């Protein structure tokens, strides 16, 4: 089962790398934001993988379960709780970014980052 | 075996989403990636996280992106 | 009365939600916001020191291994937290007060953002739980972006979006770092992690531990605006409303010290940690001052000077002795007050003249004498002129670096102080003393009285801390002795 864990870690690393690449190098702002959501997903997957126990059970104590058997076999639930929060934070950050993009599109009429987010100090001099 | 298939779906749809010319397709592929991740969370013994990820990753995030695309422009120029 | 400890976060958070929900009742919102803002500095002063366990889960002693576990989210409240939260509360009060009197019709969402930021920063300072800190770090980033985007200054949306994109690259990095720490120790409580590291349960030289340091350090650089994020940080200061910028810089300083103290407790066994902190601090000092010299927009200049001052805080903490860390924290407290005073004062000038370019200003001393004199004192305090508060903390820093055996760093610190002085005096001369340019038309516009009131209060604190630094440094020194 160690193979599965290794594969999961590789998947999360791949998601983070894909996301970082797109956040840094892709010019289109919406694709940048999609890439950022992939970085967050990769981080979440990594933290869930910490709590995973190969061959274990879901960490919910059902009536009739032996407590010591449960303690030995259940997955570690703390990371799962953390990831719940982190998913929701990621979604809200994404929503705020998209809202800002929609406002800026009305002003510039393009989604290109190099036009939209050019160095603002230079723009001010250009305006004068 | 299912988990390996899911991992391949996640990574492939992530890469495909970023090379699309049509941003609406990119939004839908993001939803694919998020949904597959939700099933993967279920396999990793985290059903509560899987439920949240299924709602947020497979429905809310693609819908937000699709709305933003609808209000702006569809082609990646 | 340890019940007051969670209230420090809950009161601004609830106030934020209520204000944004009922913002159509203008008068009631104003009164409510004023009362809550007045409560903010009072609660930490009235509260007693101690620990608060959420849900009442007290620490558990493992009888087999003799290790203490903290199952609950823990808030620890000591002198350091008290003084910083009280100062932050006072600043929030003054900023909300200025905002309420400036506009007839207040905006509920804007007050929401101000209170949300205060609540987030307070929680970051109080918490002993690294994931809790991360959650409020994200909330703080959202609040900062909102405060910038809500201002009516040109290009504020662009700056907000840029800051947000950088932030959403930085915060998953920090989350990954927290994940590595969680994988190594199985806990997110800082006391537990630090105990595991110091007892040798975690291999301090393992690459995973180093990688977690790198990732959390990246998040810290973003939160505190040290290089390579110094341009964006000074940018958001200049794009926010002046009173908003006064609050934003205090958020930056407090989040910087709260994250660096957590890192200090976990990673102090690694020598590379201190080297990294000192390196980036020195870089921030040099870059901040030299970039401030080239600016013509005086808000941007204060932003870069503020980044340069952040370097002094990092320097004190990076040196790592009790005296040095005390000096760094004292410098942080001084910087919160002095930079807020400068932002509010220069905001008053923007308010009165509608001009931010220093080349087009001049001769303002005759028109706004009170503001000019208070700004001069604040600038001298920032540059470290005796007997003001900036002098005391910088003197402590120079002594600390001499004691640690780094005379080079103390010479550099003195040089940066002198450069700060030069930059400030140059700008002050062109704005206030130089004869008025002929094109500049000054209407008889009064500076709002609340701004002068706020500046007066902050100035009293600056002078008080300059003459009696012991009332703060003794308590901070005790705290630092506890975490070393």
C-alpha cells in the first residue's frame, strides 16, 4: 500500500507544480486564477494524505465498535478537519479574485495580465 | 486501482484546463479535476472532506469561473 | 477574568458582522461602531494574564512518555500580547473615529473590513496553534485587499488584485509548510511542536524540517512585506486611504512579529533560521531606504520607509539573544505608532491639498503649522533622534548587535538610520519649508479636527515611550526570557 501513498504525494506535488507554473508564466488572468486553485488543491491533498492510514477505517466511532481496535485502525482525523477549513478559504479567495477581475475587465477590456497589471507607477506618469 | 485512475484524471484535466483556448471549457475541466479529487478524498478515508470538496470543487468553483468568463470574454487571446 | 481573552477576537468579529448586516441604519451604525471601537483598547487592559482553552479541553499529560499534549486551540495572553493588542485597539479606535467623522454616510462594508482585520491580527497574536494562525492569516489578507480596493484612489483595484494573487501563491506555500510540520510531529500546537523539536523527537537536520522552514518563511516574507515583496507592500499603502494605510501597516507589523515568534519557537535550534532572518532584514533595510530616496509620491516614500523599519524588527529577532529580541519587539511597538502617525499626518496634507507629488508642494508650514510640527517630531522619532521612542529601540538594537559580536551590523543599522533621517528631512523640506510654488493654489481648507486629535494622542505615546522605555521593555524582556 506504500505505493498508493507515494502516488498520492506525487499527485499533490504535480498539482502544486502545475499551479505554480501557470500562476507565474501564463498571461491570461483567469487561467492564472485556475492555476492558483490547483496549488490550493495540491496542498489540501497533501494534508489529507498525512492523515491517511493504509488499510484503516473512517475515523467515526460507530456504536458497537471496540474502542481499542478503533484507536489502532482509524485514520488520523486532525488533518481532515484542517482541510475542511482550507477548502472553504480557497473558494472564498477565488471568488474575491474573480470579482476584482470582473471590475478590471470593464476598465481594460482584456484579460491579459501584462496589460491589466502593468507597473502602476509608470502608468501614472504616462497619464500626465 | 481506482485511485490511480483518479490521480491520472486529476492531473490530466488540470493540464488540459490550462492549455484550452476556450475559457468555458477550462472551467468545466477544473470541475472535473475537483470532482475526481473529491472521490480520491473518499478513498483516503475522509468522507467529510470529500463531501465539502464535491460541493466546492466540482460545483461552486467551476460555476464561479464560468460566471466570470460570461461577464468578461470567452477566448484566451 | 480569563473569559475576556476570547472576547478580544469575538467583539470585533461580531461587530464587523453586525455592522455589515445593519449598515442601512446610518446613525445607529455610527454609534455602535464608535462604542465597539472604544471597547477594543479597554478589553486587553482589563483582562488578566493567562491561558484560554477553547472548549475547555485542558492539556493532557501522557504518563508513559511524560509529554504534555494540548488538544484544544489555546490562546495565551501575556504582557506582550496585552501591550500590542491595546495599541492595536487604540489605533483601530482612532482610525474608525476619523472615518466616522470624515463621511456623513458611512459604508458598512468598509467598517466591516476594518474590524475584520483587527480581529484577525488579534487572533494571530494570541494563538498558540499554527493552523489557527494560518486561517486568520488568510482572513487578514482578504481584509487588507478589501481595504485597498475600497479606497477611491486610482489603480487601487489593480494593486489589490496583484496583492491578492501574490497572497494566494504565498498562503498555500505556508499551508504546505504547516502540513510538513504536522506530518513530522502529529500536532499543530506550537508548544507541542517546539517540545518535540527540542526533545529530539524530530530530526532537526532532516530535509523535510528544512523544507517546512522554507515554506513557512516564504509565507512570512509575503505577510511582512520584506524583499521580494517590498514593492507591492509599499504599493498597497499608497493606494489605501491614509487612515486605512495607518491601520494596514499596523496589521503588517503585528502579523510579522506573531509569525516570526512562532517560527522562532519552533526553528531556533536551526542556525540557518537566524541567518535567513538577518539576511532578509538587512536587505529590507537597504532596499527600503534607497527606494524611498527616489520616490516623488510622499505616500509611497513613507511606505518604503516603513518597509525599511521592518528590517530593524527582523534584525533584532534574528540576532536571537534576549536583549536583541526585546529590542526588536520594542522597535515593532514603536513602528506601529510612529508610522501610523506619519500616515495620518500626510493623509491630512493630501486631504487639504489634493496633491501627492512632493515636487509640486511647498510652504505648507504657514498653512498647517500643527500638522507640520507633529509630522516633524514623528519623522525624527522614526529616524531615531533622542529622546523619542525610535531612538531608544534603535539604541538597544545597536547595543544588542555589538554584544553579539557583529559590529558590522550595528554600523549598518546606524547608517540606515542616518539615511532615513536624510530622506525624511529632504521630503519635509520640499513640502513644508521650501517657498510655495506659484502654480500651487491652496484653498483655506482646514485639516479635520479628529485627525489632529488622533495625531496628538499618538504623539503623546511616542514621547512617553521615549522618556520611559522601561515600562514596556521590562515586561517584554520577561516574555522573551520565557520563550528562549
